[in-house]
C-alpha cells in the first residue's frame, strides 16, 4: 500500500508542479513566474537633436494569451512631447525555449523640445491575460525607465528655429500673376510647409509682413497630420489675402528656413523667393468744367448749336410754306405767350410793403 502511494506521488509530481504554476492570480505572480515580460527601448537612442522624432518601443510578451485590450498610461516629462498616435499594437508570436509566446509591440512618439539629459520614468500598462482555464488576470504592468541625451550640433548653434526631419519642403503659390495690378485689386498667397517624421504643430509659423498701401489678411493655418504604417507626415498651409490700397512698388521679401536632415545629419537651408511687383494708379474721376477734357467741354455747346440750327430750319420752312395771314396770327400768339411768361417772372409782392413811405428804409 505504501509503495503504491509513493508511485502515485512520483507520477503526479510534475503535473502538480505545473498546476501550481498555473495558479497565478495576479500580474505580479505571472511576472515572478517568468510567464509575463515587458521591455522598453528608445530608437534612435543616440545623436538626437531638439525636435527630432524618436520612438519609444514597448514589448509585452506572455506564454498565455491576452484576453483584453492593453492601455498605456503616458507620463508627463518636462521638455518632452510624448504621443500615442498608433492606437493598436503590432501582434506576433515567438518561440522561446520550445514554447509559443504571444507578443504585443507598442510604439510611442517622443519629441524632445530642448537639449539635455532626459529620463522617461517607468510606464504603466494595464493588461488582461488568460492565466489558465477560466482564470483571467487583470492588473498593471510596469515598463522599465529609459534614459537618453539630446544635444545641439555645432551647425545648429546659430539657428533660432529648425525642423529636424528626414524630409522637409517649403513652397508658395499665388492665385493670379502679380502683373498689371491696379488700386483695389486683390490676390491670394498660399505658403505650404510639409515634412515627415514630425507633427504639424512643430512646423514654422509664417509671419506676415505689414506694408503701407498693401493690406494683408491672413487666415487661420490649416494643420494636417497623417500616419501610414508607422510613417508620420505633416502639412501646414497658410493663406494670406492681399488688397492693394495705393499705387507704388512692393516687395514680398524672401524667407529662409533651417532644416536638420536627420538622414544625413547635416544642416540644410530652404527658402521662399522674393516677389516684386508694381501697382499703377487708376485714372481720377472728373466732375466740373475745370477737369473736363476738350471733347467733354464742347459737347454742351454742340448740343445748343444743333438746337438752334434745328429751330432755324423750322422757322425757315414755316416762312416759306405758311400763308402770310397765318404767320401774322402765329406771331401775335408768340408775342402774347412771351408777355405771359415775362409776367410770371415778376415777384408776387412789391419790393417794399408800403411803397412811397419811409418804412423799412
């Protein structure tokens, strides 16, 4: 009987040990048993300049499987912008020691805003893992801290602002040619900044130059961020409407922008070319005789002369065609009409209320 009991214990020993290993009920126990692992890494880890994009890679692996979503608590670090632009992890499976492991890889975007030494503290990940038959373990997992340094190369020491990116471009266009402009004309200018590996909010702000005689009305900038398979691209466009208020010569000055090419680790210069144009004065509006041209001044005289000629022709025709008696009667009627019109021009009251007296003198 004793021999049979000993044999039973020896046979179930490995199974009982495995059963005890599968009885983990917390995330800490899974980590202690080596069945749940987490790692953190910054890429690139060296040679970073302010504004350059880096990736914080978080790897979570288990020999069980994830039964729920993973949430990352992002810390606030002075001088760093840390963003989670990808909402889903990259899932994979690996063979470790002859056993299949499930792996989640998360990526956070890190943008240093100044030079110096930085520490990203341990990140908290909230996970849910199936630890065995009808056993779900939910809790917080802590990723290791990451330390790195950001420095300013000698080529950037004299620059006050730059964009650190693998690709960067600056362009401008106008909605009409800047020729034959007159007072009151309007045109629109669009300035576009585009880059990869940065966010749109990190692209330069286009400063509008005030000029007398040329009113400028900038619209709010349009910001656009896109993420395609881990590749971040940004676009910032600025539209400015100009209205010409006075004649003269104008200059939209050239602009220069520094670009730190992260692929070559060298400083490059981008520029917008200057735009020169002239505005002619409009012909002044004229009213009154002093400002009339010779043709306009003669126009009323010609009209009067044409009227007199027409009246003379009518009278000549009447003198030749009408009988003398009718002409005499017509002449009498015209005289009476003239007397009546002359009477209408006289005032209704005398010049003095009491003519012949001294009142009012």
